[in-house]
C-alpha cells in the first residue's frame, strides 16, 4: 500500500557496521539489558530522518514515549542529544544565561573578565549547561559522512505509487480502505455499525481489553478531504479547516507553520487559540501515539478525560458531518457546534451512517 518498513536491523548491524545512533547509544552506556534499545534507536532514527536539524530539546522530546527501567534515562538522553546536527555552542544565547557573569541571569561559572579566575592561559570559558563533552561529539550527519555511510533510500517505485481502494476479508472481519469521501460514506451507509480506524488507539484498546468484536473496519486515511489543514472562510469568518484524519502530531506541526506565517506580518493574534491547542497537545499521550491518533477519533470517542475537546469548544469549533444521500448520488452535510455535539457520557450527536 505504498509503505516501506525499515527495522533496527535495516539501518545497521555487526556485518554492515553499526549506524551512528546505535554506536552512540552503546558507547555512552545507553543500553544495559537491551530490551528497550531497538525502540529508542528507531525513535531517534525516525526523528533525525524526518527532521535532520532537530535541536537537542526536540530530540529529547521525541523519546517521551520510550520506557527504560535500567539506565535512569540520563545516558540515553545524553547519547541522543549528542547526535543533534543543530547543537548550541558554549557561547550560544540558548545557554543558561547571557554568557556574561556581570549580566543579570548570567552563567555563574562563566569567568568574569578581570577577576582572578580570568587568568592568562586558562581553559576556554565554558557555560555550566553547555555540556561541552556532548556538543563536541559529531552529529549523526557528520559521522555518516566521515564513515562513508548512506541511509537506506525509500524505494523509487513507491514514490510513484497511487493509493488504491483496498478490501481485505477474513472469516470474522472485513477491512476496507477507501480513497474518496463518496466511497467512504457509501461504505458507512452499507455498514452503519462499521468502526472507522485511523491510529487504532481507541478501537485497539476495546478489542484487547474489553473483548469487543467488530465485523467491519474502515480506514479513512487515504481520503484527501480528511487530511486537509487549510485556512478557510465559514459564514464570513476566517478560520482553519481540519480533516478528521489529521494526526495529532501533524496538527501540532501545521499550527506551528501557520503561526510562523502569521507572526512576521503582525497577525500573530489570529493564531492564539491554535497555539493554546498546540501547547496542550505537547502533553497529549506520547510521541508514538501522537503520530498515529487523529483529531476526529479524539472528538467522537467523547472521552470525559479528553484535553482537546474542551479547548475546541472554547475556541468555538464547528464540526462538519457528512453522509451519503438516500440515492447515494450526493453528499449530505450538516454543521454542529462542539457544545451541541456532546449529548452525555460517551454520547454524541452523530448518526450511525
């Protein structure tokens, strides 16, 4: 279906040589029992492949869903941030202070010019939080170049792949993947009790822990309209149109990009509500869950512990609901405000079709 899977063995091993990430984790004692190491390595690999210029902080954030019982995390975090291609220097303004002990908030261990600590021939001035031993290590890109290594390439044939409608049948379940909104709505009309699954973060729990069974599952991730994040007008007001299948992490990234566009032209106030949502989503589950879970699923499950739904309600969000017409020729739509969508505990204003 257009995907290529890269495993921890695929990026490096004893025969072809360890990948810089694997090598750094091992050399800096980030692996003890080893149970968590493949997951940590692939989380770092995914982050640095997708965002090569990730800062140490962003790399650290990418590991918020990885658990380790042996190391206490410190050696893992130090190995991870040392791989950044975008590390600050000791004199970087991102350091703990201004780099001047005379300045308010200056680094307390930065030598004061003219003081006894500022003696001739002394070592280079250092910031107490610059972690020089880490910043001096080569980033992953530099080490790849030095060792003459190359990353696995995405298969060229899959770059030309066009998504197709899929239907997979088993003895107890049917799985569909439509590619158009009309096709999706027709499937929902034919199978009103079908479950829509994007990240499987809710249905998977119901099946595993609540012994729920669903005869028909529909994956709407290939429907273009459900992947939109665009600025649009609604009843004379400018807003953002977000597709139900947009993942939580993509929503965060899109909000940041929109804010980066509006702020320089003096319209940062337009994205205040969205920035509040983005900030809240930083604490939403873990990075792996945010990569899979979608905004639509979070809304319709009507979880009483949802952090997203109260913010959407406060921002005056309006939901656009759709279904196939009686003759299946058209799409019937209706708009419902967030405050009118929730009818009770786990109950929403949504018809089966």
